[in-house]
C-alpha cells in the first residue's frame, strides 16, 4: 500500500469490483526456501474470502495451507511524464491501481474445488463476447477428473485490505484532466478512464 493516504481506497465495493473484473492475482507466501509467489485466477467466496487453485506440483503448494499469504490484484498502470504538467519542474511518477488482501489460508476439499472451478468458468465465460458460453460438462468427465487431481484449491480468509488507487489525487482537477487526456491519446485508455472516474 502506498504510504500517502490520499491514494488509499476505503470503498470495499470498489475493491471487490476490481478483483472481480481482473479475476487474476499474485499470491505471496513464505516458505522454508524463502518468499515465493504464484499466479492464479481468483473468485470471491463470501464477503471476506477469496478462493484460488494452483498446480499440485507448484513448489509453493505445500506451504500455503495453515499459513498466512498476501493476494495482490493489479489493475491498470501508466507512467506519468512531467511534460504533461503545467509545471515541468515536477518529477515523473507512476499511476496504478492495486488491491492487497492478506489473510490465513486453508486447503479446500475436492467438492469445494470443483465448485470453485465451475464458478470461475461461469464468471470468465460471461466476459467472452463471441459464441455460446462453454461449461465444464462439455468436457469428458475423465478429463475433468484428471485435471482436478493435478490442482489444489485454497481459500484465503481476508484479515486486512490494503488497496492503493494512485490516480493523481494529489494534483488539481485541471492537472488530472490534462494528464488523463495525454494518457488517452497515448493509448493508456484504461488508466485515463480511472483518473476521470475517480473522485478527488
């Protein structure tokens, strides 16, 4: 989390929307070999928990259950050039949106893992624009069973939320609008939209 409180986001629902929209995270945990990270799709499991699964052979897998972990979901980010400010003596910076979720991890049983997979597929397929939605029952049951044996499901019970929405809130409305305009022209349309939509 950024130390400047003007970049903190207190709106839990906004954080939830970001996590749902991105649907992919980095999970950090300590292991006997040092800190490790794994990348995984995530789904909500109630108000204060997320679920994910990883390959059974992943070196971090044996060290997650029963321990603490940090889940990081990254939204858009963009370099901010001083040339876009009215005062060019300012320094460059980087705007970004990220949500850190810290908590304890437990392993899911097979039924809960299968339910997570069904939810993940349905959520992801809803984002696809062309063709009919795909469902797990279209895959041969033997293939699904084999896949389930190759992965492990987990749930992280969220103890701490640490979101950072760094969108030039420390600048004037006019300056932010100017920077958003340059970002949009440069192709960073997602960040430009976040800056325009975020209240000061």
